[in-house]
């Protein structure tokens, strides 16, 4: 038994060294991890394959060890984010707050079921997974800041509406590598849906702006 333990003590460091030698640097490790993710998508559906591909900004932000952005990198990411922003064809950046109320608490859409992207279900923003919004809602996330009273505190000026819309469409236009999903830039929400979420945040009649 003692000989076995001694042998095991010798083998473990060797295995650890061998494992490290397999991926000598962070880039190799990252590429290997990305390949493992890509290989996990056995379906040939293009919509699934696309989920494994990173754009240039995402590649920088997900660097091993965390993003350490230079001013130049930040500027490139912000410019790319701003260039991605699209607006509703109607020109209205604030829509129907009642539709927005449904979107912020709905997490459906584009789930993978039996190797295929589910159909016939509209996407939801699921903002409440990270933010408190309706002051009376007890089931609210706290990963991001509370948005309760958003419109009451900020008003609903054109500048506030535009900022809110653009922040939801692509948060990286304001905070490079933010953890907030790029809901519009990713194509997950349409410009019209984002306008509805904006309305939910700023409309005086929205539960967000009612006292608890």
C-alpha cells in the first residue's frame, strides 16, 4: 500500500506537467476550448453553428484571464458597437410598455430542443433575471442595478429615450465588455421589441414608475 501511494505521488506531478504541456499558452487553451464547444453542436443547422462563433469584440472580451483593454481596444469595441445600432423603421424609440412588460419577464425563444432551435415562440428579453424593475415584483435579479423608478428618476426626454434604446441594443457602445447581453446587435431582439422595453422603463404608466 505504501509503495502504491509513493508511486501515485510521483505520477500525479508528471500528469499535471503533461497536462500543462498540452496547452503551453493561453491562446492554445482558448482555441482548444472553443473547438470543444463547436464540436458539441452536432446539428448541422446553421443557426446552431453560428452560436459558437465569436465576433472580433467578443474574442477580445473573452480573453483567458479576463479582458485587460487598452484605450485603443476600448475605442475599437465602442465604435463597432455604435456602428451595430439599428433603429425601428417607424423612427419611434419608445413603443408599447405593455408589450415591454411581457418581454422583460419572458425568457423564451431560440432554446435548443432535441438538437434544433425551437420555433413558433417569440423571443423574450428576460431583463428581470438581472434587474429589479417593477417595485412590487419580489422575484427580481440583483446582478445588475435596480431599474425601479427608472423613468421617474431620469424623465423621458429624447436624450434619455435614445440613450436607453442604444444601451439595450448594444451595451458595449457605452461599456466595452459589459456582461449585459447585446440584445439588438446579436439579433435576439428586434428594434421594435427594444422600443417596447424602453417604454416599459420610461412610460409614467408603467409599473416600473409606480410607487411600491
